[in-house]
């Protein structure tokens, strides 16, 4: 059994950027919320 943190780890890189870390062990761990976060991050980064 895996131990999961209470939520994603978050660290501010600057006043405009934040890094979130989510442990993914298999495709089953990727839910709709995570896909939405990844899509939003990709769209923001590709400007």
C-alpha cells in the first residue's frame, strides 16, 4: 500500500510562478482534476 500526502506539494518559485508536485504511480492515479491541472499549466506555459 502506498502512502499519499494530504495533497499536492506546492512551492512558490517567484511572485508569478508556483510549482506543484503530485506523485503518480500509474495511469489509474490520473483523474479528471489532475488532467485539468496539467492542461491549465501547459496552456499557461505555452502562452
